C-alpha cells in the first residue's frame, strides 16, 4: 500500500510539472538603460504597461535584423550595444502566440536616450498623405516628391531600411486581425 501511495505521489508531482505555465513575452517596451550610458533596456510588460516581474530567462529577439539573446531578470533585459547617434530600433520577438514587433526612434540628446514609439499607422500615413496632396494639388507634385525624398533619406540615414519599413507596416496590419 505504501508503494502504491508513493507511486501515486510521484505521478502527481510529475503531472504538475507538465502543466506548468510557459512564460511568454507578448508585449514589451524599449526604455533607456539607467545603469549604462547610450544603451537601452527591453522591458516585458502586460497590455496595461505594467512590468511583468515573473519573466526570467533567455529570450530571442531580432534587433534591427540581428538576432540577439536577451537575458531577462525580473522583466528587464539590457541590450548591450551602444547607440552613438539617434537612430531607429526595430525590435521583434517570436513566441507561440505569434510575432510581436515594435519600431522605436531612439532620440539621443545630452547623453540621454529618449525612445519614441513609431506607429505603423504613422509610417503609412506620411507617404499616403503626400500622394493625396500631390493628387489634389497638381502644383504640389514637385514639392511632394522633394518631401518624400527627404522622408526616405531621413529614414535610411537613421537606420530604417525599406524592407524594415514594409515589415513594420505588415506586422501592424497583422496585429489588427
């Protein structure tokens, strides 16, 4: 009888490990790293923006096209690459519930970094607005082309390539459905 009871307890203990919840990062934000100069931190949050302190371990992110293994401790991981100037940072994480990606413009001023979230709607609205204005006002075509070229140069000069531009828009559209 004791052996049967011991076997039952072992079976229940093993069974409880099988149903343990997997920790997943579905939402995250990029913030300035308070412990290092010119570096950013990735913080796992919930939909309300509260830090998920139960996120611990190594998670794979793609930062500007390069795969990085970020070590999370109490919901925060540090991206250990220094940013020498203002630039775009496209962070993407894939897990069982899908792909989660965010585009940030990291504005550097006075040895401080200010991450600004860039919505995919804004990325889509600027070129479409220029095309609409050029279509409505025929005399505005040359000015719209010049503004569009400046927009493309600004994006490319600060690290936002054309594939990343479209990937950010497509990921935003996928998130709607």
